[in-house]
C-alpha cells in the first residue's frame, strides 16, 4: 500500500456515482486532491492501510453520511466595492461551514460589476488567497470576451436590478441581440425572470395574516406572480427559437409559471430552472410583522405556492436549488422600521442551505440522493464543472461533506460565519448538522475542532 495517499474516508453510508443510495464505501484520495479509487465496502485502518497516518484515515459512523460537497451556483459575494455587505473570505467561510465546496459568484452587487474583462480581473485579484472554497464567476454585458476569460454564464434582468451600476430592464430586442452573440458558444444565458406589463397587478393574498401583516401584503402585491409569468413566456419562446443557446431561470418563486416551463422542456428547449431554499422552506403566512429579514425579490409566496414548487422538484421541472445568498449591511434591512418596500431585498442562507432544505425535504419523503441531485450534480452540470465536481467519482476533485441527517441544531448568531448576521433562519431548529467539509482532499471545516480549520485553499475556476 502506497504511503503517499493524502486521505482515506470510509463508512456505511457513502453516496458515490456507483450507487443511487448511501451504502458502505471507501474513498482513496491522492496528493493532488483527486479521488483515485472507490470501493463498495468499509475498510479497517489497521489491516487495509497500515502505512497511513491515523489522522489521514476518517472512519465515519452509521449516523453520518458521506456525500459530494455542494455546488452553490448562485451567490453574491459583493467584493470589491461592497465588501461591508459580504466578502470572499467571510462568504466562503460560511460556504465551507455549510458543506458547500464550490460557489459561483454573480456579476452584481460588487463595484465594479463583472461586466468587462478588466472588472473580472479586479474580482479575481480581490479574491486571491481569501477563499475557503473554489469560486467561479458569472458575467454580464461584454459577452464573448468574458467567455474567453472564463466566466460560467451571464445574468440578465428584465426588471430593475436594484443596483444602478448593473445594466437592467432588457427588452426583447436586447435579448435577441445577446442570443445571436451567444450562438456557437457553450455558455449559459440566465434570467432574473420578472417583467412588467401594462396590465393590472394581481393581488397576492395571505389568507391567515392579511389583517395582521399589511406591510408584507403590500410588498407581495407589488411583485405578483404575473411578473414572472410574463418574463418566462418570453424566455421560453426565445429559448425554443435559439436552440443552441443554453438558458436558465434563476430563483423561480411563482408556481403559475410551471406549466409554461413544462411545455418548453417537453418541446426540447435547452432550458434549466432553479429555485431557492427560501421559496421551499418559508411561506408568506410565516412572515412576522415587520420582519424585513424575510424580504427578497421575487418574494416568498404562500404555502400553496410552495407545495407546487416541491412537486415541480419531484417531477424534474425544477432542476436545482441554490441559496441566492444576497446579503447587505444590517442597516439596509431597516429592521427597526419594518419597511418592506424600502428594505434591501435579499436573504442570507449560504451556510444553512443543506439543513434548511433537508428539514423540509424529509417531511415530504425525499431522499439524500435527491438533495445530492439538486445541490451538487445538477448545479455542477449547469456551469460545466461536471467533469470534475458534483459527484464522488474516480478522477473527480475530492470535494466532500460529512453530515448527520438526524442530528438537530438551532441557528444562532454566534455560529454564523457570513459577515452580516441577519437571516430568517435564526432561532430555527434544523435537521442535518455538517460535521466536516473537505475541499480537494483537505479538511477546511471540522465541527469537532471548532469549525474552520487550516488556511484558505480555494481556487479560481476560470
């Protein structure tokens, strides 16, 4: 047995590319951080790896699961320019504390935004030697040069973006020009799918709380499902026309748009769709009076809408689940005023996505393999990292999370790693405690050793 192996992980519940469920397995990882062998059995240190140092052999108990690290394909890290909101160091610390080993950074809300090659280089310079997980980047505006520079896709808005420095409100002619430019390039055209029309606004109703939480009712009514439906109809039409351009709908909240998405997919359109932890795990009925930490755009809708999103995950209409981690400084949330119309719209959840989703998924009969598909496999495929990430597979990066599905914990400020510790999940008891996070064979988070360990070894995925 070679003494050069970096790490061996073994246990009775290992989810690899060789199986559709967690089962006995052993992983061998070499000095390059790649998985070199997978065995469908548990190993014993003394007999199987006599030359391996004890700390390089991780034997996992039956109460824990070994699975691929999460690939969160929708994160706002905001550095440079708005580093007080979030930064590469604090944001990626939160990621690895939550079992996330890869994040893809959105082109806004940093200053400058990632809309040109020099701006991308500014991002990369700001990120170097600070990242605890691997980081890729999306772009905007300057399409082909940014593709050549290594971005994973492009973000477009069909409504005001919320920050003046990022181009917004693209109309059909703008979109067609972008589609034409993207033809022949294996990139990804992503849409914040809300589009206003000259029509009456549909009133959103909170059945139980309509007389108690009028501030949230007003905000919810200002972003009705019709905005998403308007946008997605146009996106589906254009995607069907431009068959060679991969398109993606970010943070779907409106169940009213699901029939349009299903029809487009049935017709063969190269369209994928994500939703977010908050749309699956929070409801409008639960929003306390004045609790602006629940504000996001599109908004959290009612419970009936939430259950339709879960069904769309079940049947594959929705492909993936992401955080859309969109933090800001505490003052911008206007928590003291409870002003939903003026507060910053964004929810911080990067650290808690796995347990938040599992807490709700387990109630509905979903499996750990379902989580793996939504949080790792499909997101890696979306950004064309599925040749090295998204699976526990020979030749892939040894990006791994070890977690306890039946262990509960309560979200508390003292355990939050992201910079501004405002989240609607504070105080919630969740199932699924992350025990260890491993990035390319190196342990970066260990709950038994106080949390974050080692040094930031994250790479730029360009």
